[in-house]
């Protein structure tokens, strides 16, 4: 448990996560108030990494629920292991036959069979999915609900009930309440608007692309083998690209991929040839690549990035 905001920042830093004052404050308040955090922002700016760093800094296991269109309660909460139930049915076939043989009517046989349901609908046949895993955990966990905006509105509504009480009702077993309330981080890439009800239950955090200096600090931390001058040059290029009208601007994770690519290629500078060879590490659409090559080459004082030096 974090004692104060400075300890949050230091703890996340030890996990190689550079946290702003706002991030550190929200994480500390979430722990102190026992509230989930909703982190929104562009893809690849470190929202998922925050959950990993939070878990690492507190020594808690990370339980991750990856959201997607069509995700339903059974995939997120629990399922019954029907194959295992069928196997036990086969193994206990003779016993079941003895139980049912002396029944004088179909209704009596059904009643006797119903009395044996507890054998087949018990925790030994329960297959916990991420939400139930977090609730049933015997030690505190960090629960990451990743890309909640990709899930359907119906699933979001179901999630509100779980996050309110941290308990689940399973008809065949009963209500299971969390032994330890998990720390919860929900992430969203803003592909759709989330409900006000969900936002009311969470502390809100917006994580945007970092400033040049902040991104340079991230590159220094994550790719220390890249020399200082080249790291600065690389981050300057990425910052320029984010100012362009591109279909998809590069994320922080792609900046790091590019930095590692430059190290792998033993690049000494980012000249025209290096740009042409590696720009697709940053940009994922051909039209963006062509536009970036053209615009970067036209910028005054940036001749080392242009095609004429290739």
C-alpha cells in the first residue's frame, strides 16, 4: 500500500513507468478511497502499462480482462466445465443408476436427480474467468479491464453491478463476495462514449501523448542503449509526425519500437535513407508514410530528414 503520492511515483518509477503528478495522485486516491480508475486516451500512451506497473509496485498479481465486441457475462465471469461434468457423470453412472432404479415414477426420479445437483454444480466444476478470479482471489489483486469501450453497452451495464459490490451471485452455488476488494483500472481508447453511470463510479484519468521532454525520458529509460543525440532526434521526429494530418499518428509504444530498431540497425543518425527504411515502424498506412516523407523533407532546417539526402 502506498503511504503518499511521492511513494506512488517512486514505486511506479521502479517499475520503469514514468508517472506524472496527475497519474500518481489518481492512483493514490483510488487506493485510499477504494474506487476504480477509468483511464482514457489514445492507444499506446501507457494506460495498460500503468496497470502492470501498479501491480508490480504493490506486489499484487495482475488479473486482466481484455474486452471486445460480443464479450458476455460467461466469458468475463465464469463458466461451467461441461466436459468435466460429463466425465464425472460417466464415472458415477453406476451410482446414479442405483439412485434412480428404485424410483416409482418419473417425477420421483427427477426429484432424486435434482437432489444430486450439488455434486455436479459445485466449485470443483466452476471455471472462473477474470472477474470471478479477481473476486475469489485469496490475496489482493489489481484488476485490469482493458479497452472497455470495445465491449457492448449491455456488458458495461453488467459491469456496473460487479464494480459496485464486488460480489457475484451464482444460482447453483450462491453469492460469492470478494475476500479483498481489488484495485481496478479500466482503460478506454475513446472509440465510443462510455455511460455516465460508469464514469460516476470511477476516478477519471486522461493520459495523452507526452511532451518532448517526457517522451525523451521514457526513451532514455526503456532504450538506454540508444545514444543521447539519436534519442533526441528520434523523439523530435515523432513529435513532428503527431502534428501532421495522419490517419494514425505514432504512439509511445511505437516510438520505443523505433528506438529499438535504430539500435538494432546501428544507426548513427536519422538521415533520409534511415527514415525510408524504418518509417513503417512508426506509421501503419502507406498514405501516411508517403505524406510524412514528403512533409518532413519540405521542412526548413530539417534537411537531414528529407529525401534529397537519401
